[in-house]
C-alpha cells in the first residue's frame, strides 16, 4: 500500500542540515567532447519470462512477461509516453527458445517448466496475434523498438560439450517473421541476434566463428527484405558478456559493415541474494571495477568501427531477477545512475535497463505498475542529459561521483552528482578548464542565471525506501495515473551547489558556455 505524501518528512531536511559539509571544486572541460551517446541513450527491456520463473525462493515476474503483460493499463502507457520516445528492447534469456507462429510454424506452445530445457523451460512461441497487439501498443506509446531474435533456431546442442550449440543458424522462421512485420508496416529500429551466447555463454553458447558467419546471413536477410536503406533496421550483436577473444574473433569473421552495433551485458553487482549488495553499491572502488569492461569493449569498437558503436543492451545490476531488498529501492539509483554516467564516458551509445517491468529490478512495480525510484532517475536523465559527453575533474573524494553532458535542450550543460556518503554533504563550486595551457589555473565559473536543480532523496531518509522525493516532493502518480510534474528548483547562481548525504542531483546551468555544446 502506498500512502500519498504531499511533502517529504522534515526529518530528512534535518538530517541534511546536520551532516558534515565538505567543499569541493568541480572542473568542467568544455572545449571538446570526450564521447557521444545516442539521443535515446536511456533504454529498457521487456523480457519473455513467464510467471513460473523463480529465483531465491521467490517468483517476482508475475504477469510482466512479453506474452502475458496486460497492455491496457494507463499507468504502464503513461510511464512509457513520458519519455517521448522510450527505447525498448524485447528480448532476454528465453529469446533463443522462442519460435514465431508464421509461415511453416503451425503450433504455438506456451513456455512450460522443463528440467532439461534452456533455463529450465520448454520452447515458447510468439503468435502473430500477440505481435499485432504489441505493435499497436508500441505505436500508441511511441516506442523505439529493438527486437531480440532467436539465434539458436536450427542448431542442436553438442553431445560432447555441454552448453555448446552447433550447426548453422536456420533463418526461415526469422524470414517469415520479418516478412509479416513488413507487410503490417511495423517499425523496428534494430534486430539483436541472440542473447548471452558469447564466450562461456549463459545457458547456451555458440562458437565465435560460427556466430560471425551466421550474423552475415542475418545482415543479408535484412538487406534483402528491407529494400530501402533509410528504413532498414540495424543489426546488433552479440548481446552477451564481454570476452575479448570471442568478440575479436566474431568481428574478424563477420568483417566490417555487418554488425551495426556491438552489444554487451553488464551485471556487475553479482547474484540477487548477495547479502553484501548494499555495501557494493555504496563502495566507489567496487563501482569503478566495471570500467575495465567498458574500456575493453571500447577498444574493440575502435578496432572494428561498427556504425552504431557499443551498446549496453542489458543491465540489471544484480543477476537472476535482481534483489528483492535493494533493486526496487532508492539505493539502487547509486548503482544505476552511476553506471549510465560511466558508460557514457566510455562512448557507450545506449544503456538498456533490465527491465521496464518484471523481476525485482523493474522500473515499474510488476503488479501495481507504480514507478520505482530508478524510473524517475532514468526519466530525468532522458530529459536533461544531452548526447555530448564532457570530461570533469575534481578533488579526489571518491564518494562524490560527477558526470557532465551538454544540456539536452540548449543552451548550457547538465551534470549529475551522486553522493554515496552517509554522513557528508558537499558544497560544490564550478570551474572552467583552461583549454589553452594545462599549466595555467582554471577559470572560476560564476553564473548569472538561476540554476535548474533536481534533488532526489529517499522519502524517509532511509535509502531502502521505495518512494523518492524530487525537491522535497514525493514522486507518486496522479489520480489519473499520470507521471507527476518534475519541475526544477531555481537556485541563485552565486551560491554553491549543495548535495545532501546519500542523495542524487541533476543540475542544469544555462549560462555555462562550453564550446563543445555550441
């Protein structure tokens, strides 16, 4: 049950005032960008899991899977429409176990629990009636769609190596599915080939050379069926965990111009039942470890230069449905928003959160469709952070995380500040980096226009709370199930930016002139 607060309890404000304040100067390097993201960097997934999917003695998916999600709910529709548009990837662990009921496929079985099946389930099916329903929903809500294809169709599991699937991919079912999609005029932005089949795989794997040959077949199929280049969906892959040798081999085999976007998955917090998860999320040195993965993927992109660069096509933080005690709470934002900030600095073009709804890590509650705190953090990122990424430097305190982009709506820059500290707030001043001579001091920035600030805090001050306050106003849907207004607080530019303990803030500065943002 959710109580409708109209303001955040005063105890939170008292806590902010009693915490120790530390002065920090943040330097923005605005002369040139360090990376570029896609305009629709924020992305979410819809997964195939049925209600019977259980982990850690709980079954948190309910009716949130692609095949049984009720698409009529106003709260769901409004949550998607608020992004205008929202990028959604349809896929997940069971996508390589899904057939499409079209063409030669006449039977359409439901997923059933089966001990020897992929991820413990039998083969499932997407009927064209359900595909029609989904596309009406996507069209109505303005979704930018990526669809994950079955990359195991026609293969068999090796008799000598467990988990390895061998043989050529058979494209006929995908061909029939694409032809139906085209005949209906449905818009697909991109197709991703397979799910977590790279390297050691998750549940199943495919040899890198074989995958490279098969993705050529997929690319040629897309080019054949979608005759006009301007409406031709992009081909993405491999949609799995990064392993350097496997990624290099598959790209060497496929060659340039085949894979448009290099996709990989991030689950750097570990299993969803880890009792140490909260400590990991609040540990800056732990959060930094995943940067090696981003760097590795970035190096591969620089070598093979796929047109769309690198995408994080799935990331839920914690594996196996997320954590029931953490993933739905305000605390999860320290991981989630930091990951988006870090990924953008490594030129990752898109970041897909697992999931929009379902499991414990859904941005929306799986039964009530009420947005969890991370939903609001993602929506603010989408609205405020532009595609041009700027470098920032600061004093070495690791508990303060800072990322800067050109503002989505010009002029100016937008920053996100993430304060991991439990007992320290930060008073922040800004400087402009001296682009001409690294030996000269930076320029102190003193703005003249009011800053636009968006401060996110847990409702009660406990970061395990599942209601977030924006500028001391609780974020709860309206009586008409609309997303509430998310207006900035206008703050005198002559004052420092104040970031309370264990809080997150977006700040847009309209009169900060950065040449990279012109």
